[in-house]
């Protein structure tokens, strides 16, 4: 069971990494310096490969290793990340994603998946070996470095500083023999003996070694090989190995490529091959010898010792410290984030909803009891419940940017398929709304974006003829407005052809001959089932399936959709949605014996109807010089009985529209738990849901956008 949980964690993290990889891939084509994006892609594939290896997922390891090697060559500037390579890596990304999905379903590699993976690998091979610009031996070394093993050394001059201990000769060692052996490993470029310790006259002891030397060696040997030369004299001698400059750059690069793990500075340097374990132990012994005085650390830091003892160049130390810092920053971030399953959050919000209803009931009973202490206690409880409600709903709020970013890939692929050049701009990515709404919003946005690419943005030759740039622009924008979220999809294309829409609507019998429609009403015809103005059917559109689904899905989310278009200049589709579908602050009103709830964010003010009544016949009020339409709840819902002598009007706002709702009574603010209507009542106009009052009665939640539209229609 623990293994299954670990594998599920791997699957979740792999999808997150693949999402980040796709985002970097789509951004890299427009970047002047794509180094950071390329590094992010490499880290994602490298992490997936390493984690897959822990579970023995050889197919994923094999495939991701090939992709990783190609990305490594891009990082080392051996390859240019051109458009065809970006497209190929995107296909590899999709294949990795499908393999992870297969793993979740219990089959990581089906025969079809294996064949697809091998086909992609064969297409990657020209970027790796056997072709112009393919992987050189240095490129192979880069692939080895990705595994965290020390790099193969290049030719260069190592500087060896040796100070032999006084007992070296007594122990049977000859300092010159080391020089001769080093000569077999490469070419000694320079040798300077150090004789400053050599005493004069009677103080000279022929059995004591006073010798040292500075030596430059040009060799292909790695650091460990050079360390092994001095294996038997290291304990009582001081040996320093300083790598060539090219080697320093390679050590720095390798340290940057190491996985971010909880390691000490010395462990990072050993893993990066810049020092050996013996080097580290010697420096630690020196540090411990200096360390304590009066119970407080007085010695030098390890990095300082390594630099001052010339064991490691400063750039390598800096790279290791930077790697350590990045892990600490990531760990600090991870500690602040707890992953919770979505169904648990949904359950929590449901329970909070029931708590709100129970709190309202307690408040009613406390009011009936007229007990001051009881009223005070229930008031405190209700305040706490309100805070819990807001916190619980906040847990389900997510930024819409993640949904928007998914369309970068769609815009790129579809525009290339249609031979168009389109740039996607995203604004308001940090805007938050309920996760349940985000999940249901993806399909409607998909239809709208595809239509904008297909119908909206013109082919390049048409754009040139109209004096536009070759590159079309598609904009996704999100913002908060009047207690709702506004999502806009805009393009700078040709706009909707009103004449063509009306002709098609007349042909299909949707409008009568000679009918006069406003621009908004004409544009709304595209939401009719089966409606299409496309001249030809394509893979994307032309069958009239899509926009009617968009409106139906938006209606189910208690939102509305409108179109603003100008022929030849472009189209903007606006979607307004509630921030949440669970619990809202409401304003309770009454008409007859029934109670109704208006979303509080849409309420502007409440007035007595009499002084502001402009025209009873045309349903108009005069609100300080502004004439607004109004409607009566009694008339809408056919409530029997005479209205009270003093009617109230609630002024509401939705988007740019305002209207008045005339009611009998005003009860005030009310925490409202939204309960969906049954299938029988979903087609009832003006009602968006129901809620339970503290008394146990049911109150209907008014659909303000529909009511405002009805009020506007009455005044025509």
C-alpha cells in the first residue's frame, strides 16, 4: 500500500513537471535567451527519469533519457532549439504524458505506446549522433554528467603543489619517483623545486626530507587518478591539486546539474567530482582542530578552508553554495504547501454549508427565546462560522492562469495546422475563482479559442490586404467585476459578418423576414444549435457544433455570455461567472409569503419605490437623474394577493447593466448555501438555485442577469 501511495505521488508530480516543461517549451520560441527555459525542461525530464528508475519503470527511463540527452546538447550550445526540434520535443512530452497516464491505469507501456516511443527516439537520433551537428564525444560526456558522475577530463594543465613530510624518506618513499610516475600520465610542462626548508651545516639530517615542488602537468587523467598517485604519502604530506581553468567550468556546470537534495557543502563538492572524499576528510579534520575554544565555534568555515588551502577554486565553491541555497528555498516553499485531494475539499465545503444552515437555525431560535446571553453566544458562533466559510471557500480558489496556459499549446498547434501565425497574450492569470468552475470552464474556452483561430483571425494574405500585421493576436483576459469573474477572449481578426449571420438565420427560419435585431441579438444567433456561417467544413469547425454547447455550459455555471464585434477589426467574447457555486453572501427579500435571496455583491442600494417611480406603465424609475427599468417579483412569479402600500426596490448591477427589483419586504444580509435546482425546475427563468433558511423554509435564489435582461425587455 505504501508503494502504491508513493507511485501515486510520482504520477502527480510527473504531471506537474510535464506541465512546467510544456509551458517552458511554448515560451522558448519567443525568447532571446532561452537558457533558463531549457534548464527547466531538462530538470523536469531528468527528475522524471530518476523517479521512474526508483520504481523500475524501464520504458519511461529509456525514453526520458533520450529526450534528456537532446536537451543536454541544447544546454551546452551544441544544438539550436529550432522550430522543428521544439515540435518534436512537444511530441515527446505528449508521449511521456501518455506513458504516465498508462501507469496510472496499470499499463505503462502497451505495444502501441512502445512503437510510438521508438518512432520518436528514431526521429531524435539525428540530433544526437551520426549526423551533421550531432553529438560529439564531448556531447556523450554531457549525457554522462546528467547521471551525476564526474566528467571525463579534457586536456589542460593541472597544477600540483607537493610539500612532503619529514619522514617520507624513512618510510621508503622517493619524492622524485612521484615526478617520474606523473610523467607517464602526461607531459610535465613546468617543475620548480621548493628548497626553502633545507637547513644549513650541522642541522642537515640526510634521512629527513626537506623537499617540495610546484608542478604543472598536462594530462587526460581525472582528479581521482592524480589523488591515487600520492596515496601512500598523503597522511604526512601536503598535496594540493588545482584543476585547469576549463576543468573549473566543467565542475561548476556539473554542480548546477546535480539534483537538488539535502546535502552539506562538502557532499555537493564530492558528488560534483571537484574534490575526493579524502580531500573532504582532511579539510574536516583541519576544521575540527580549529573548531572549539570556550565551547564556541572559532574555526574557519569549510568553504574558506577549501579556498585558502587551494583545494577548490572559488567559482566551484560559489556554485555549490548556490545549489545548497536553492534546495533550502525549495524546501521552505514545500513546507508551506500541503497537497489535499479535491474530493476532501468538496466534502469540507459541504459540511461548512450545513454548519451555516445550522447556525442560522440557532440564531432564529435564540431570537425567539429573547435570552440576551443566548443571542450573544449565537452571534459569536455565526461570526466564527462566517470566517470558517470564507477560509474553506478560499481553499478551493485557484488561479485561472493554469487553465489559460494550456491554450498556448493549442494556439501553437492549430495555427500551424492552418498556416497562420498567431500570438497568444494572457492577462489576469492571477485572478482566482472556484476550482469547480475552472474544471467546467475548460471546454467552453476551448471552443471559443478554436473558433477565434479558425473563423476570427484571417489568413496572412487577407491581413496584408487589410493593412494588418502578418501575426494575428489572441488575448485571454480575466478580472473581477461586481462580485463575479469576467473572462474575455479577444482577437484582432475580421469580426462577425452581421449580414451573413442574418441571411443564414433567415434561411434556417430562426428569424422572420424584415425582423429588426440589435447587434447583440444578431451576434447571439451563433449560439443556436447547428448554426454555422463557415463556407466549408474543416477539422476545426463548420458543422455548427460548439457554440451552442458553450452557451449551455455557461448557463449551467449560472453565468452569461455576450459578444462585442466590429467587422474587419476583431471580436471579443465576454463570459461572466459567479466566483463560487457553493456559499455566498446573500440579501434576503420577501414577496407575498415567500422569501428570495439576491447575491449581495450585485446589490447597490435599497429604496422606497414611491418617490422614485417614473413610469408605472413602462416600468421605469428615476434614480437621481438616471432612468432604470424595474420589474416586480409578484408579477414574475404570479404571487397572489395585494401588494403592500409601501413597496421597496432593490437596485442591482451586473456588468454594465442596472435595474430595479420591486419586493414587499427587506430582511437584510443572509449567508446563503446554494442548493441546485432539480431537473424539473432548471428551465424556470429568473431562478438560479435555492437555499434553506434558519426556520427550515426554502428560499429561492434569484438569477439577477436574467432578471436584468427581462427588465430591459419590458421597457422596449
